[in-house]
C-alpha cells in the first residue's frame, strides 16, 4: 500500500471496509450510520497515511480512526440514544472462576454469526468495543487499550465482564432460543462516486 503497488487501493478497501462497517454497526446500532462511518474512516485513513510511522500497526491505527468517527456519528445520528449508561450504573457481573475466554470457535461460523452479533449488541456500551476489538478483531490488549484510551487493566476487566455477560446470553439462546437471530447487515457496494472520492484521497497520500 505504502509502496503504491498495483491494486493496493482495492485490496486495502476490500480488507478494511467490511471490518469497519461491522465494528461501527455493533457500536452505532444502525447500518446507515455504519455506512457513513466506514466511508469517513477510509477517507481519513487515506488523507493521513503519511502520519503512519509503523506500517505493521496499520490495523490498530485504522480502528482508532474508526472509533473516533463512530463517536462523532453517534452524537449527530438521529438514532443516537438520549443518554448513555455509565460504567458505574452497571450491575456488578457475577464472577466466575477464571476467565470465561472468547466465544467458541463454532459460534463464529456463518450460521451463528448473526446470533453472536445480537449478543454483542446487547452488551453495555462500556464492554462492547472491548469485546469486538479483542475477540472479533483479535487485537492485543495493548492495542485495544490504545484505541479506546483505556489502561490495559481496564481492558482486561471490561473484557472479562463482557465475556461473562455474553456467556449468559449465549447459554440462554442455545438452551431456550431466547434471542432473535436476525441476519447481520453487510455494507452496500461502494458507489462510483464514493470509490472515486476514496481513490483520489489515496492517490494524494
């Protein structure tokens, strides 16, 4: 990408756009907002590529931009909640021995991915981004902490509590089918105008 090889633009967009959309949909809750966040994030990425000092850390860098874009979109979205629940208002999680670990690998299969998405969307906002970045995007604790402006210990605590909450909801679904397993949305194809806007920003990087 940085070397400007042929096809780098399309490969980069293909790799990151769906990931940014999925992250933003889980954070914002609406496909319309996620579409805007994905486009805005990629545009900012291409406009600021010169500031990326460590190419091998491009993924956490991109998701930090996506996080900020998502926060801005939530503030101006017509779907934004009137008030965000603070971490102090959350009931204490029922503690279990040891870390419950990430969701089983089988739950990442296509037929159950929608259920996992619904479970994540029902998590408190304080836990949701940590779970997505650590367990879905498989970023490190340190990268997740940097993206979310948290300490590594705070990431570990929120991840542990988020996983516990997910386990409870997944057990409810698997045993009682108590979750509505609607299909998760996918990003719409880029329009010619959207692609051209991104491509021109990429060429100027």
